[in-house]
C-alpha cells in the first residue's frame, strides 16, 4: 500500500510541474499568433498559393486562386493589393490580365475601365489598360481616342497614326490608318518665315483652289516660271499645275491618253518643257519630251521614245541637259534638231568613276544645275555624292564622300544621304534635297555644307524654325534668285501614303 501511495504522489508532482499540460505551446504546437508568423515568412513573391492564413477568406468569385495578404511587392499571380470591390476576373497583376478589369485599379488606372483597353499601363500591365490622357504630341500610334483630346478635334496633333478623326494642322508624321486627316485649316494667303504648305493637303485629288482647298496626286517636281509662278508636275494626275505666290492653284490643260506621268520640268527662256515617263502612245515607259503652252496648256510632242530623262537642265544656248536616272547617263538635247549628244556615263553601266565622257560612271544621277562657270553639278543619288561635269564631259567630285549620312562641313568631308533635287541662286549657292535624310542642305559658293530645313524625320510639319519642319517626298526643288525662298514638291515617292503637297521654305 505504501508503494502505491508513493507512485501516485510522484505522478501528481510531474503533472503539476511547469512546461507540461495542454496550455504549453512547446508541447501542443504553435499558437494562432505563431501560425501568422510562419505564414508571413512563407508568403514571399512567387510562392505557390497555399500559405493562406486560417482566418483569410477566399477571394470573391472570379479569381483563379486565393488572395494572399497584401504584400510589399507584387506576387507573380496574386492581386496587388486586394480590391475594395470584387472584379469579374483576377485584378491587376505583375503579368498580363486575362481580360478587362471591371472596376478602377486602385494603383494604376486614371479612369474606370468599361471595356477591354487597347494599350498598356506604363507601370503594371503589358496589355489592356489605358495610358494617362495625352498632354503633348504623341510619340507612337494611338489605337483608341486620347482620353482628353481625341473626343473632339486635337488642337496640336499626334505625330503618328490615329484611329479617330482629328483636325490636324501641326500634323501626323505618318499616314493615319483610316484616312483620318480631318478638314484642312482655313486657307490664308499670308505667308511668313519657315516651312509652310503652299498648296495641297493629305488626301490625293485633282481640285483647283487656294492653298488647302487645292489637291494634288503625288506632285513630283517644281520649277519657277518667268513670271514668278510655280509650275508643278502632278505625276499621278497626268497634268501640269500652276500655283501663284499666294497659293492659288489652276490646272494647265486637260488630261489625255498621250500625256502620262509627267516628271521632268524646266523653262528654257519662256518655253516650258516637260518630260513624261511614258511615250506619246501611252503604251510603254520609253519617255517623251513635250513643249507646253503656258496659256492654253496645249502640248506639242518634241521627241518620242527618248527615255525617262527626269532631270531637265536648260542651257543658255537653248539646249537642254537630259539626266537619266535609270540609265546612269547624261546627254545634251537640241530641241531645234531633236538630236541628242552623249555627255557623260554609259547607258546601263552603273558605278562610280571619275573620268571623261562614256568612261565616267554614275549611279542613279537625278537632277542638275548650271553654275556660273558653265559647269553642270549633278546629284549622284546612288553614290551619295554631287558630281561636277564640264561641257566637255569631264567628271569629278563636287561634294560628299560616298558615306550615306547627312553630316555638315566642307564639301570634301560633308556627307549626303541620297541627294536628289537641286536648285541654285544667283550667288552660286546650291540647295539640295537629301532624300533619305529627309532634310534640305545648302552648299555655299565657298564650299561649305549646312542643313537648312527639316528635322530628319519623314512626315509633314510646318514650322517657323525651318529645322523643325518635316518633309517626305523631296523629289523636286526650285529657289528664288536671292536664295531666300524655296519651293518643294513633297509627294509620296510612289509609296501608298498621303503626301500630296507643295511646300514653301522662307529664310530671313
């Protein structure tokens, strides 16, 4: 009996000792507070969604997983942070939402989503959320209306593609996807300094009128006539247009089946000559040369099947230099005898060789001017140079190194990028369009090259500062005798784009 009493007493002492029993967390496992600490330690970004606290209810219907508590950084798949109102689907994640958010995302959207967004939030989603409203010119294409601007006409415009209608004037640099050019601004016949649109608008057409009310269809070349009017080869309308200095456009003559795709254009004295890329029958691209009456528009065929001489340069004796881009050669044409005499280069032989006559080589020579000493300066587009050609056929370099870029400096080190159209003022300063540089360059009589117009980006922008203006076609150019006024044929280069203007550049 004494032994049993001793055992009972020892057992009771053990049970009453500290650290034992159902209230001791070291025996029964962690308390609720301990569980919370463990959960938080596990719940790091990217964890598999199993570490939900016991007291955390599942997310509202629509989420594909359970919510974690708000984290200091975004989970891979969970809400950041939990919404105040249930979404139809998983809310804003660090990866792409499956579909549209049904309420305002508390940390990103500036307005409530009502349907699937077409562009992404800058800080979270990679798709499906509207950016903040535009406050300045866009740098990329809009796929929906700008929240604060595009619901009505934009005051100063997107520089890329809109899908809604804007009444742009400081305008899109590329073509809008839905002919979204809006009405042209009110026409004014008052001009100032810088780059301006003399006539034409985005859309192609064949309407006479003043400035923006007139329309062209890929104008490719211009020349200033004896009276100061600007004469335009309206290529895809197959006609010649006349523009006054105030921007009033009229059509000279009517389209016909025999006068197709005019390009080369020049006055020899008071006589206007025009080259068409197609021969007089309209059947083949063998080229023709025409004399055009500037009053009636009547055309007289001067020579047929002479090739596509897109560069016409008048000489003081009444002859015309013919420059053939596709044949890589230059010739002199006598309108009186209709005889053509080779000057430099050989048909079908592209290259780069300084030599005399047929031994010389060009690569897509395009336009030319005669300087004071009687030499011919030619743009050699494919060689990215300007070449000098004497009337004896001796060919040498005039400017450019052959590197395709638009670096200013002395003619020996300056570079050009597909030099195209040329004009010369009375002081022997030469202006040249740098077609693939999308700028206009000036070569002084002292041999220094500088960029005088264009920002180097293709498009259409009128600007008081010529260096902030924007061009696209740049296939035709002429200038006033003092060099303070340029006229540019700014068409579409044959691309299916909406560039159909004549531009004006005025310098102080």
